[in-house]
C-alpha cells in the first residue's frame, strides 16, 4: 500500500505579495512552490 508523502514548509508572506484585501496574489503561489521544492 502506497502512503502519501507529506512535507511542511514555513514561509513568511510579505505585504507586497498580497492584494488590497490581504489575500496572497495567485501568481505568487508559483514562487512559493519553487521555494518549497
């Protein structure tokens, strides 16, 4: 039986990565995924 691998990655989100409502801009997720790789 295969088990899923799980990784934890902590990242500080800066204000310049968010929109005016405080949500992370969707294109920045690619940057975060690259850092976690």
